[in-house]
């Protein structure tokens, strides 16, 4: 599975923005039909997304589109119209405001029918957003639906804050006076559900795109909790997010040395070993191997 260090959200109604996104160095671009597109503009936005998917050069990056929630009147056409016309060019569909596992099953079943009818050789992956108290309550069940198709759980901090009644007006923003990471519990629960089912866990956006320090702080917090990546809502956010979610050379080199030191210890029929002032064991190797995988190195 290709890493999702950064997912850049682009309005599906704006061909100029999509053209710019196609030229950026970013792991994934998502063409949005939901919150960034006015309801009356969604039919035209579907056609624009189809055109962009088929005609622009996406330079090998993963391309996704976000539909409206399964409960909305726009859901069916958002999924069917775009998938049938450009599903062979789109690697994933993002389903927002998922509250129950049945919603994921519904989308997966429709995708299977479309892929069969259209003769697509590749599956269209699923990513789902957890954005409500109900979705968080059911996140473990949601994460277990559609194995092999569902690839990522994404936290939606704006709608989630509104759902649970948390104050604040900046999506993904920090909370003055709160002693720690405001979304520690929410992200941790999503991460555990994702890992238990072999999925990626993605942090939601930081809306204050002119506050690079705030972006870097929230991205680093998400990384330390175990997230694989983070959404971006502006091109200026892409590079710092991808840097934060990429191992630095020093980390990679140390991880390689650690793995080799443990292998040497095993060759001597030992278990735990001393390494650069620490004791290491099999758990240490698992941590090092994750770092190496993120760097694209096979341990």
C-alpha cells in the first residue's frame, strides 16, 4: 500500500485548482464533491471531476474523490456517475460522515457491481471519515467492514467537534487552556481500530493555512500518536506535512543499525541486547521496521 503522508483536498468544481494539484508532489489528491462544493454546483462538479481524472496528468500519485454522505440525496450520483465514467483512473473513494458499518457495506457493494459491469481491472479502494459521536462509537465495527477494499480511516475534527459539543471555530485547531492534545482520545481510538484491521489512520485538516507553526504542531502530535498522515486544504501545507510524516535520515540509519544489532544478538543465541545505551528486544525491532517501511526500505 502506497503511503498516505498527505492527502490534499481540492474542490471538484474548480478545474484550475485541480490542474495545479496534479503538478504537486503529494501522495494523494482528493477531488471533493462534499463540503467545498455548493449543492447546486454538484452535478457540474461531477462532470468536472470526470474530465480532470481522465485528461490531467496525475504523475503517478493516488487520485481519489470524496462523495456526499450515504444519507444525503447526492450520494448515489456522486458515486455511480463518477465511478462508471472514471473509476479506472481513480484509486479511491472517500466516504464522509460514516456513522454505521452498513454505510460502508453499501458503498462497497455498489463499487463491486460497477467494477464488474465496467470491466475495471483494479479495485476502487475505500477511505472513510469518522466525524460524529455515533461514528466514533461504532468505529471498531466500521473498520472491520470490506476487508481488502477499505484502506484508511480519516478523522474529521470539524464535524466531530460540532457533534460532541466541543467549543471552537477553527477546524483542527488547538484549544486554549486544554492541557494536552484536544483530540488525543478520538485519534487514539481511530488509530487502534485502524491498526487492528490493517488500515491506515489519517488525521484531519488544520484549517488555519496561514499558521504554519500551528500546522506543524498538530501534524507532529498526530504522528506521535501513530497516524500515518494528515489532510491538507492548501498547497502550502503539503510539503511540511509530508516532511513530518517522513523519517529523517538519522532515524532511518539508527533503525538499520538497531535491526542489525538485534540480528547479531540472535545469531549469538541471545534475546535482549545492548544498543547505543539502551536495551533492545523484539519490540524494538518492530518499531525500527515501521520506520524503515515508511522510508521504503525492506528490513
